[in-house]
């Protein structure tokens, strides 16, 4: 029979005996509780033996089990201690909302968050809750494990909200994420609760006591360690006092070994404020070392034989701290150069991995590497092609990478291959200037990237010239004696390139002004044919023509009526052509005849606004063209008024005191519009009714 079988038999025997003394159902329940107590090691010695209790009898056995079941376990006691003190504002199946009253409670409820107030070995909770009197409300979602915090400041008008990653959010986003009303939560805070006031007053009293004892300690001038003072410092975690205490003791008596919970609390408070205190601590733990160098990497100089983790933390905080590490690990070196590649120069015999990491971070690091691998060279030139100047005998692959990054770096390459030359000019056509005797293929590639690159080619072929001009018409200026075909190609693209052509033929001139009329400014003594072509393209080009013929003038104003402003003493025929092209051109004509005025307003009724003292005939012509042009006529006659409203019923708006005949004519015009199916909007009808007295 197995041992477990013996135990089961013992329980059966005891059960049979107890059943004679009490209700069997109750007996089974109590025995089940007893077995749980045994399994959880809450009973010791002979009390673990059921035979012992069978002999003691049912009454003593049941009383013992009841007493032990109500006693918390060591684990439960520890868990309760870890939970600290807090005020529960609300709790249900989903939410637990609490105000932590001490650091333990803050750490317990804020675990698995990034909140500084919930980090062990930090004094942030005491600083905010006790010293600054900021009430912290932790909102814990039991179902998802998600958490939020509200920081309610002393003046009660400022509240901050944070998610579990310590990212600040506004109240609107807090409510969206939680479904909780932040205003109601804040209203639930029991500001008058004595528990909050008590812990804050205790803190104030304790701080006052620390300051008094600290002053007494300083006055003694021995600066020996004081265990009572250390206990007070540990309770308050005042970073300034803890830092000063460790520094003063260490300066006077040398580094001290701080062991035990009290001393460790002082160390943490000090190191979290000033990492340099580590120089006064003998044999600091790795955790303390890490905290020190994370505040200031240079503090690693005070640590003997720092671990790799500490080295990496130090250089991540300040890469220059590598100078204070003897024999840094490869991981520390890599972390260093990833922060600043040029610090490679301070490393002794760095590995290839370290060198590559340095170059990837900063191409300049290659300057400090003897015989860099091709991988390193490529990593460098891909960042800045010019670094190839610091590479001895770069391979073609490295040369290609360099010129692809910056074409003109080919100037730093001796005897580049055609492939490298092509890559260079494809990136920047002007790289051609640094290539000796480029092939036609390279020349073509260069001018196709930048036509101006033809400047650097001696005796380019027609194919190269053509490619250059196609890429940039202005490249024609760098071609000696270009053919007429090339010239025409250039000016057809941009007439202004005519400026770069010496003695262009009439065919070239015509091609230029047909593309851009004002290009005539670059032509000395243009023929009438060229002049005509120019003004037909842009009438204003006439301003660049000396003594244009009447035919040229006429062509100009037909293209752009405003061109008449550039014509001295234009004939009436010229004036007529101008205003027929654009009625407003009349403003550039001095003393226009009635015929010209009529032509202008027939083209654009509003042109009457620039005509001085127009005759009734001109006025009539203007309003017949555009009824609302009456606004520009002073004291129009009845005939003009009638003509205006006959053209546009709304013209009545601009007539002072219109006669009934004019009003009637306006109404009739409006009705005719409706009958013709003109889709006028209702606002016009409303305006007309008001103005014509229909309402």
C-alpha cells in the first residue's frame, strides 16, 4: 500500500469517529478545510496528523480548524503590507478606483505602468502627494488590466490625465478611453478626509525633525555616520539631504558600505538625484550603478570594473563616457559608436562589427579605420560620396556607390572606368568637367542629364549637340557655330534662347518670335515679316519695335487692343481696331472720336466709364450693350434710362427717381425674361419688386 493510501485511511477513520459526535455533512466540510490548511503549511508538528485530532475529539478539532482558517497566511500578510494604505473611491466588477496614501500603495496599484510615482526606489510619490499636495487617483480596469491616473493639483483647478504609458491625455480622451466621467471622479475625492491630512502632517513633522537633526549632525562637525539620522532620512527620502549626507561622510571618512534596507533607501534617494554620489559608496550594487550612470554617463569613472550592462547604460546616456571605461566590452563599444561614430578614434583595436557600426552611424568614422572592408567603404560613401577621398584604392563598386551619391565626387577618383563615368554624369551631368576624354556615350549621358554640360565638351558630335539642346534649349549658347536646325530647335522650345545665338537667320528669328513675341527684343533690325510674326504672337511686343509700320501696328492691336498704348499717334483705323479687340483699350486713346467711342461701348458697354462727356448716342449704345452701364452715366436722359431697363430690368437700381414709364419698362423687361424661360433666381424678383414699387 502507498503512503498516500495510509493517509486516506487515517482520514476515513477520523471521519467515522467524528460522525458519531457531529453532523456528517459538517464533519466533511471541516475536514476539507483542515486538509487545505495542511497543504498550505499553516499547521505544524503533530497538529498536521489527523490521528492526533481523532484522539482530541470533535469539539477541539473543529475549534482549531476555525481558528486557523481565520488567521492570515504569511503570504497574505506580505501582500497586505505591499498593498500599502489607500482610499477606495469606488469598486465594482470592472473598476477599482483608489487614492494611494503611501509609496507602497502607489507601487502596488500602479505596477506594470510607466508612472514615476509607481516606481520602487524613487521619491516621486512623496514629492507629489505629500510635499506638493497633489492627489493621485488611480483608475484600474480589472477586466483588461489597463490603468489610468489623474493628478489633481492643490488649487483644484488643474487636473492632469495619464495613460498607463505615462502619456499625457486630455479629459476628453480620458473619458473616451475609460467611459468614466472625470468630473465625477474628481468630485468623489474626500479632501476633508483626515487620512489624507494625517499622512501629510506626519510628513511635514518628519521633515522638520530631519532638518533639525541634520543641522545638529552638521554642528557636531565630526560627520560620522549617525544611524538615527539615517533612519529619519530613509523615512523621508529627501534627495538633497540624502545626497549631502553621503557626500560629506564620504569626503571626510572615505567611501562607506551602506547595507540594509535603511541605508539602501538613502542611497537610492541620493543616486536618483545625483549619480556622482556613487564615488562615496563602497561596493554599490549593479542596480545602483545603473541608476547613477543613467543620470550621468560620466559617473562611470567612479565605478570599478563596471559590468557590461552598466557600461552600455553609461554610453547610451553620454557616448563620451567610453573614455572612462578600461577595456570596454564589444557591446559597450557598439553602443558608443551608434551614438557617435567618430568616437571610434578612442577605441583600442575595435572589432570589425564595431567599425562597421561606427561607419553606419557617421561616415567620417572611416577616417579612423586602417584597411576598412569594402562593406565599410560602401556604408560610408553611400552617406557622403566625398568620403571616398579618404579611402585608398577604392574598388569599382565603391567608386560607383560614391558617384551615385554625388556625381562630382568623380573628381576624387583616379582613372575611373566608363561605368563609373556614366554613373557620375547620370547623377550630375556637370560631373563631365572632371572626366578626361569622355566617350560619346558618356557625353550623351551627361547632356541628357544636364544640357549645359556641353560646355565641357570639345568638338561635340551633332548627336551630342542635339541631345543637349533637347534637354535645355539654353545649351545652344555653349555650342560653337550651331546649325540652323539646332538654333530653330532651341528657339521653338523657348524663344528667349535667341539671346544666346549670334547672328540668327530670319528663319531662326521667325521661329523664336512665333514661340515668344517679346523675343524680338534680342533682334537688331528685324524685318517687317519678323515684326508681324512677333506682334501676332504677342501684341505688346510692339513696344520693342522702333518705328513699326502701320501694318505691324494694326496686327498688334488686333492681337491685343491694349497694345495701342505703345503706339505714338495711332490712326483712327488703328484706334478702331484696338477698341474692337477690347473695348477698355479706349482708355489709352486721347480724345477718341465718337465713332471710336461707339465702337468701344459696342464691344463692352462698361467702357463708357473711361469716356469723358459721352454723347447721348454713345450712352445709348453703351446701355443697349449692357444696361447696368448706366451707373457710369451722370444725369442720363429718359431715353437712355428706358434703353437701359429695356436691356436689363435691374439697371433701375442705378437710376435716381425713375419715372413711372421707366418703372413700367423695367417690369415689362422682367416679364419678357420670364416668358422667354430665363431662369432668374428669386432674389432678382425681390429686388425688382422693391425698386419698381410693386410692393
